[in-house]
């Protein structure tokens, strides 16, 4: 009876969440996290509005909620190398962090679409930020696969690409990388992530409490 009443999508989401830590108290990186502290002077929000209205769209861009979590993660982990897959506002955020907080942090941003790398570069130039480290994903793997990033956002391409690349991304996680997986509201993407988290013995954290946005999107964090 219950199977008929509860839609398939929600049964899958509920089953997957059982595999994760769901309370904010359980996440050592986000203890004490407060989104209002991340952008007190609203400059990040102004840049976000600029990006979603002049370059992309709110739906195709990471949520502002996730942007705040990513910034907090960078400031807490202080990575030697930071990487975002799926270039765009996230690439701006990494370089903003580099310019304002840690010039020694190496930043890479990848896409599987040359056009979006070009639009990202144009946006970065308008903000007087460096455009080095923008690469096609294939090129990045050929040159830097042995480099273990400290913080990584996986927001690359469409669902099929997310699923295909999640194993490779979580391979780095085993070596110490903190991974943020976006668009985890999609059951097929969740299922692939849960399988890899389980297979590799990693810890997964549902960040819906911090990243749920107006479109119903949310993210997960994965740690060794
Ligand atoms: C969710 S987007 C990545 C967003 C990026 N991380 C950001 O913060 O803006 C995923 C992929 O969609 C493509 N993309 C980005 N913006 C787009 C747009 N406005 N319309 C269509 N595709 C887009 C890019 O190739 C990117 O890899």
C-alpha cells in the first residue's frame, strides 16, 4: 500500500539518505557554520547577481547557498589546491578566495564545454581576476591527475557526466580531499554517489539543511 502512496522518487531519496550523516552537528567542517557570516558586506551576492543575469541563469549556476558553503569550506580547509568541475560562478568564487584569503592556493577550473570555459574567463576578466587554470576536463586529467586537490566541487556537465565522473572524483577523496557534490536532488545522481561512497568506505553528509535552494536543489559533502 505504502509503495503506491509514496512516489518512487521519494522512496529512492529516503533510502539514499539513510546512508548519510544528515544532521549539521555531525559534520566537523560545518560546525558553527553561519551563512550570514560568509557575506556580511553582500559583495559576494552582488557578484552572484551579476553572473546569473549577465552570463548564465540562476538555474544553470550553483546556488548562492552552495557558494556560501564552498567559501566556508575553503576558509576552513585552507587547501593547497582547489578545483571546480563545471566552470562558472564557482570558478569566480575560488579565485576570489585565492585573491582575498590565500594567494598561495592553486586554483583550477574545468569544463567539458569550451564555450563555457570562454564565458567564465570573460567574467573573471571583468572582475580583474586571473584566468589561468581554466582547462578542459580531459586536458586537466592528462596534465594534473596525480595532483590531489584539498577541496573539489563536482558540478560538471549534465547527469550522465556527473554519474560517469563521480568515481574518479571520489578516488581523490580517499586521499584526503573534501568533495562537494552538487545537484543531489536527482535520484539517479544520488544512487551513483551512494554506491561510490559505500564502495570506497567514505563519509557522506547530506547538506540539504544548508544548501536547499528555491529550485529544490541541494548538495552533499564527502570526506575520507
Ligand atoms: C551546473 S553547470 C556548472 C555551474 C558552475 N559550477 C557555476 O557555479 O556556475 C553544469 C554544466 O552546464 C554547462 N553550463 C553552464 N552554464 C550553462 C547555461 N547557462 N546553459 C547551459 N549550460 C550551461 C557547463 O558546461 C557546465 O559544465
